[in-house]
C-alpha cells in the first residue's frame, strides 16, 4: 500500500494569496526538475484561507524528496508567519483511488 502525508493549515486572510504564489513556485520547479518518487497535490478550500497538501510516496529505486526542492524550502521556511492555524501533519495509507 502507498503511504501518504497529509498537511492541513489555515493562513491569515491577508497572506493566503502569497501562500498560493509560493506553492505555485514549487509546482513550477517540480515541472522543471521532474523528480521521481512522489506525487504532490495541494488544495485551497472555498473559505480561501485553508490549504491541504498531500504527498504520496511511490515505490521507486532512488526516490527524491519534496524537502530537497529549493522552492519548497522557501515555501516552508516562514509558514508559521503566514498561518492563523499552524500546519497539522498526518500520515495516511491509501486504500484506493480512481485516476
């Protein structure tokens, strides 16, 4: 079974767009680098300030880590300053999925 990490938090209202821009920079870098070993998805909820990140680990020979991506390091560096509710990290096991 695949392992996943789920992170949920809430930004301050005036920092939500900045947070999204930092996340978009991570995805731009991931597109350039094409790392192997994980899938990464981020959701912004309808309230505009709540975010959920899901990282799914893949079973590959030499997996890379999202933590090693410089844009992700920049995003994570000052996350507490942007948050109203700090990130809560939860491990999960994927039971099933479709597409």
